[in-house]
């Protein structure tokens, strides 16, 4: 950010994001044409997005750490790097903004009382937000990691199939038993027997993506590697 300002409340001043947010970018570029340059730009920006919470989590040199708490496409702003009239899709520079839910923690998660963090965006919440599911009482850095995994998966779907399929994934597939909006996980059991698992539609979608020509077994591609990271490192239920 450019500056920190206090006017009754605390504010962070960022460079103006003339490209809107990531959700708006997907809806504007509804059917991307897959190319080497587009994949490279997407992977580069995802790497940058991953670096941001990594630095936030370790901010202060060991005297505590911060959590963003609400990573989602609407909070990822885009700064254009090409003119609007440019023929190729401009992924731009993606920046995580909106620190309204960010919290500073000075005690490790397992020894912390339940966090006072306000409720985050339901769709991108991690399993540990459900009372009685996690062995830890506080919200750990895994919260931002899980949310970033959700965003990365949506980026892969948009990249390969466009906004229409991505919208269908969000509106019709990631739902509960009554058709209501669901997070990327499901809860099984009750009381002390509660367990969490990745939502079946998310698992099925990652299976389908793995069979795409860009992710076939035996083929080394950036999209395949990205999908592997999402599945093995980010969208992982690990509540010990």
C-alpha cells in the first residue's frame, strides 16, 4: 500500500485499481483463448497472490502474525498493464485488498481462545470455522491458504472453460442439500462426531479438470501443476 491513514478509523491507501476486481475480470472476459502468454500471466499473478499472505502471516519478525480473513475474487483488485484496446487479454497485476477482517495474533493457534473475527464470506471459508470441527479454538493461517485455493481453482476453471462454466460451478454445483449456497467443504456427523471433507462437487470438478487435455497424465503443463498444488496443498482438510 501507499500510505496508512487514521481518520477515526484506520485506512490503507492503495494504487487505484483501474481494472476492477477479479470477479469482474472473469465476467468481462467470458471465453478466454488459451495461450502460452495467458497461462504464464495467470501463474505469475497467482504466485504473487500467494506471496502476499505469506508476508502478511510472517509480518513483524516473529512477534505475532496477521491473517487476512476474507480472501475472495471480489477482494482481489486488478491494475491494468495494457491499454483497454489491446487485442490480448490483460490479466494485469492482481493485488489482495480489503483488510477489514484482518487480525493480529500474538499467540499460536492451539492456545488461543475463539477469535473475535467477524464472519467471513461463506463460500470461501475453511472447514475450521465450523464450531466443534477443528481441534484448535482459533483460526489459523490455514484460513487464508484454503481461501486462496478456492480462488485458484476458480481461475483454472475460467482459464480452461470460461465464465459460463465457472458461473455454473458456483451457482449450481457448490450447493447444499436444499440447493443453498455452500462452502467448498461439507460437514458430516453431529456434535463431537463432526468431520469435514472437500465438497463432492469440488472433488468431481478437480477429477474432470485432471482429464482435460491440459492436465492429462504424462503431459507436463503449468495448468496441470497448478491443479496438483490446489488439490494436494491448498484445498486440504487438515484440522489436527
